[in-house]
C-alpha cells in the first residue's frame, strides 16, 4: 500500500521554529520545535530552519525527498512573487533575504512562502476555531502582533501580499512608544510579548513589581509569561500591566471589527494564553467601544490550534496549490 502524500510546513517565529510533517487533511505525522536564535542573523536562522525540517522528517519516519512540497510561514513584510523576506521588525538583519530560493537550494524541494499571520488565519479557518466561517479576522499576540484576514472564505493579501499587518494599527499616536516598523503607538509596541516584557523591566528598574523580582531571581529573563505568573501571584504592578495590555488590545479589535465586520475574531499566540488576566479587560474594552450593529453576531474566540496554526495553514495552502 502506497504511503499517503505528505507536506512539510514550518512556522518561522521571532523566538521559535515549529516544523510539522502532515497529510493534506492536517494529520500531523511528526514535529520539531526549537529556538530561532534570531539575534544570530539570517545564516544562523537558516541553519536552525534546516535542522528543524530534517528533524521533523526523521520523527515522522519519512524521507525529506518524498515530501510533496515545503511551506514556510514567515514574518512579513514579504514579496510573495519573488519569495523574499523584506526587513521584518522581529528578525534582525533580514533585509531582502531570498528565503524561498535559499531553502529550495538547501533541501531540493519546491518551496511556498507565506506571511506567518496569514498562514495562521488560514489554519484556524481550515482546521480550527474559524472552520465554516466566511468572514474571519485572526490576531496573534506573541513576541510581536500579527494578523490575517479571511474574506468570503479566502485569505486577503492586499495588492502586494502584505495585507493583514494588524500589529501596526496605531492606538496611541504621537506620544506612543516607537515600534520596530518605525511608527509610534502601534499595538505591537504596546501589547505584544516583547512590549509587556520591556515595560516590566522598567518597573523593576524603578524598584516596583516585587513579586516579579522574587519570581525571576537574579538571572532569569523577564517575559510576558513571567509577568502573567507574577500577576496571578498577587503583584499589583504586573496585574495593572496585563490589564492595560488587554484594554489596548480590545481597542485594536474594535478597529478590526469596524473595518471588516467579521463573523469572528480569533485571538492566538503565546500571550493570549494568559487567560482572564488579558481576556477580561480585552473583552470589556472591545464591548465598550464597538458599534452595537457590528458586535451583533460577532464572536471573540481563542485559537483552537495554538502554536500549530501557522504551520497547519501552510499545509492547507500547499494542498490547494498542488490540487
């Protein structure tokens, strides 16, 4: 009996790489997860990508050469026609990297490149929380903030493939913190995992957030996850910080609702798993600021696929491109 066709799909993030081997139906046969090591620049990240892809194939018990294709969900902006990653804010040194060509040369497979948040939106629409919907917005709150848009059952990419940069909607103009994209007051600069951690570091420097200081000790890195842990343990400064991030995210979701009038907004990414600390103020802010006719019938949903959304979205994209 012939082995079923399979794809290799990768979600390239600012902090982690997740590689999956999957059937076209989204059945995961093997996976590998490892740090991106983004500070090392493109050469180091490319080595991590290749190692992760080969490891996922070994764990699935399949040959790399037998894959139908390789799909990469990458941070944007991306030139989809040329297969080039153009200076993403959270990947230092990535200026015009021809990722599609480089991986095809290394691995000998046809490579399809897609914006990571668009791929995650496709994944949630095909296999997760947005299954069966025609109009959906997906927002990922992780190291950065990204998004993807489903209109009439299909991903919306815009004129040049960069549609859906939802992390760069401005919610605090003029005096807001500077974002990696160059603008001020983007939601990414205020409520992403990186932004929450940076604000917590400021609190520690001011002698505040004592529970967080005790939790991390002298050497442990501050992350949005440790801030949330400290907030749950009773640190009032960390709780206020998470509540503010949730409130600002709610304002961003209001803008997405007003622009796209979706059936659902699906929120994923590691920071979104902080639970009520983030979701309660986010829902309250969204409810207070969204026009009533647009709130009607609109659901705010947590991601069902979690970290696998982007990679499984690439599986669906690959299956469609070869159908």
